[in-house]
């Protein structure tokens, strides 16, 4: 690996982001008392998973440890600062795998995989470990929705590096601190100069696709579009392929996903976990080699070599397959009203199981129901952007107007090269993906454990389950806090010092659809208006639901997804958005 190339990889993507990303900060930096739940994975495996290197390559770890905040008022990565951005610091201690004591989800590469220099990166656990807090108690939700303000953190790193490079005294202190943190002294000056020179070049370059980002705030990201932008735009060296990040979604929870017949909110990916995780790692700054420094294609198979750590991905997949949904902790959040829950189970069977029940297929998968946008009425951006936007894939032989579902070509090529380099036995290899799906709707998955995953709808636009079951909803609410409301199931409406208010009138943030109303003409109506007793009965059932009492049926074959053969359905509306 060339000197400075790691930081260049970070800056290459983040310079476009730096002007776009503005998120709220968490409302409190005070650490609560931590409670853990038994979710089927032992503590040793969880400790490994939390800091497992999947192959993202951001910045030398010693540089990040030495970096001060943009205003120079102290170190950037401290428990207090990271908690403000929603990262999980409770119960974290320094270990050989996490020598700097960083929050869950921030890993450090093995030096032999990154040219002798340990590199900081992100893990699966960063986005898929949740925590809810109540009256000074924190309940860790393994595989839950993270509440991080990730773009805010990335932006702070960019601003801090820029301020450091411009201030000679600050730069000298940074270099000494980085050397003290483990960076080789003989490489420090040259490596940082090379990185900042590249940063200056990128900062004055044309702004690519001129994209804008809808601020996601805590716990949301336009993750799928970020992957498409990364592969078709940055990795392929075609800035015009960058598209607006205006379809943010909540980080999905991970239990049950091994059963689901389709992955992702809009159900475009079949249940091939390695392919899914390769795509995710490509989108979170794995190092790629598709083009050279001049933007020309590298020869095959070198073209498809990446920093992705296949063995670690496969270990994580096998480990997470044991993950169980969280059980409501009555000792912390209060007792469940079992009589009311029994009534709620009956209501759930009558009104909800048609979409959210388990539909067992002969191949041991659960057929997920995909509800067309025209019926569910929820914010369309995430689904329509995926299905309707096009990219210039000429450089890799795909044509000048291809859909994001052609990402399977890159994923297949990367995965095959990983198998070859790792001598993966044929019997353990996933088959190639065909073209990914482009359905015009969102999937409805089983809801065991959903109480622990606020806010709700795919884009996090509904604060509580109570609001989701109502025929009216708040037009805006504050979010960023992890303080939980155990009565209505959701985070409290708390702004905090500089909290973000979600405006649901903005496309991408809309809280429409999935309505319980007696108005049969309202778009997105799925059932009749529920009275207060019915809403709270359903809430009690969702607290208590387990697979033992959950609605289940069998299907001989999967249902046909809406629009799966109509790939042009949203193109005109989304092509240039």
C-alpha cells in the first residue's frame, strides 16, 4: 500500500460530503448504568463482533487518536464526544482489539493487511447495535438500530484534519501525538504531506454530480444510495454518477434476517448474506482497485481486488445467525399487562398478521410481503430512487443508462476474487447474483422485538408505536436522544442542547401511509381507526411477542413482488433528482 493512500481513500469520498452533512448531537453525555440482555450470542463472540475488521479503510488509527476537534478544544475521539454523537461507549474498555478504548463499531485493522500501519474503520456493529435508556438505565440491543450521527462524525474528522493542516503549531503537536500513539516517526511528515496535498486537490475540483443530502440526523442514513454513489461514482471514477442522498432510512435490526426471503427495506436483494455484506462494505469505504489514479480501468483480476476481509465477514454471518430478538426487561421498563397483551395478540392476528406474520416456505425461509407504494402510501424516495435512477456503466461494459440493480455485476466480481484469494471451497461459495430486483414497495417483516427499534417506518418518521397506530401523527418531532417511553414505545420528544427536529413535510422524511383510519379515501389506509384500548393492547402484545405465540402460516411458493418486471416505473421521476 502506498504511503498516504489510506487517508486519501477517506478524503476522496468525504470531500463531497463535507459541505453536505449536518446532524444533531445527542442530548446528554452522562453515561447511564448498562444492562445487557441474553440474545443468544456469548460475551466473547460479542466482544469480537463489536470490533471486527470487515475491510473499511478510513484513516490511520494513530492519526485519529491524535486528532483534536475542529476548534482545537480537545481530542476528537473521547467517550464524552462520541456519546454526544450517539456512539456506544458504556461498558467499553481498552483491549488488544480496541487499544484506544473507542466506541463499539470503530475497529483497527491488523497491520499486515494495511501496509504495516493499523487503519481505523467501521464495523457492522457500529450501525447495528442499539441502546435504549430509561431513568438512568441503558439497555443494550445487540443487532438493533444504532442511534449514531455518522455523517456528523465524518464531517468533524474532515474539518479537524483541515484545521490541523493549516496551523503549523497545531500540526506539529498532532504529529508528535500521532507518533506517541504508534505512528512510525520516519513516515509521519511525508505521509501527512501526501495526504493533505491530495485533499487540497480534491477540495478545489468540480463538485462531481453536485449532489445534496437531506440531513439524516441520528440513527438514519441513505445507505443504499451511498453504496451506488461509492461504486458507480467514486470507485468507477465517474463523478457524474453521483446522486442526491434524499432517501434516508433507519439502520435495520438484524434478528430474523437469516429467515427472510428478501433483504433491504425495498426487498431488492435475495438472502445471500455474503453478497449483502460485500455491498455494505463497499459502501462504507472499503479500498477498491477498479480504476487507477488516472481513472483508467485496471486489468482483471486486479480490478476486483479490495480490502474486504472475507473470513471476518463470514464469521460475523455465522455468529449473527444465532442472534435472538430482545426480550422486554420488566425489571427496568416495567411489567407487561398480560391480560391486555392477550387482547393485543387477537387484534394483531386480525389486523396485522396478513402482512407482518410469518409465512413459512418449504425452503425454511419466511416469505416477506412487499406492499406496493400505491397501497402502503409511505415516503417513496428510498424505493423509487433505487428503482428509477440510472448510471453510466460504460466503463465496465454495462451501458450508458443502467439501474442500481446492476450493482450485482460488481458484487459478483468482487466476491469471486475474494473466493479465489482466500481459497474458499466451492461448496462454501454463494452463487452469483442475477440482476437485483426493483420492486415498487416496501417489505413487511415479522415484528418480534420491534419494541426496541424506534423510531418507526422505514425512514424513522414516526416517533412511537402509539403514533404509528393513530390516525394523526406529529408533523415534526425532535430526535437524537435515547431516552425511552415504555408506554408508547419510542424515544421521547426531546431536543437536547442542539438537537435536530425532523420535518415530516420534506420529501424523504414524510410520515404518511400505514394509516389506521375510518377515512376510506385516505391514501395509505391499511385498516380502521383504533380506539385507545385497542392501541394500548397492541402495544402490550408487541412488548411480549415471542415466536411461540406469533402468527404463522405456510406458503407453497413466494408471492410475486410488485413491479418486479417493470423497471422503468419510476425512472422519469427520479433520474435527475
